[in-house]
C-alpha cells in the first residue's frame, strides 16, 4: 500500500516535471509511477545539466546533484529534493 502511494507521488512529480519541460505529462506520469526512481531520474537527466541544482550529502559532505538518489562517494540514500516535488496547489488541482 505504501509502495502504491510512493508510485503515485513519483507519477505526479514526473507529470509536473514533464509539464515544466514541455513533454508529455501522461507518458511521464506512467513511466514515473511504474519505475518510481528510475523513471523520474531519466526525466530529470533528460534536461541540460548546466543549471542543475546541487546539495551537500548529509553523510560525507560531498556536493552531489540534487536529483541524485544515492551519494556516489559514501552510498548514503538521499531524500528527493523539494524542488522536484509538485507544488501543493498543482497536485490538488490535478
Ligand atoms: Zn556521501
């Protein structure tokens, strides 16, 4: 059950990111819901990295990309950054 909720959330996040990028919301909703982490990562990586948000790993302090799910140096699992989660208003509308 919790897994379904996570899938739904990733699907919504994928749809919102797709809308921002101007690609198919429905397609990316499906991809992100079916492949929660990989699908959304694929969508995020789809864009240019030049203005990629970054953040610091809480485990080792390494600067990693904001969309990284795992620290490449110490393997700490990173929570998904707020920037890529749908704004509350647009989730309720959708
Ligand atoms: Zn780390």
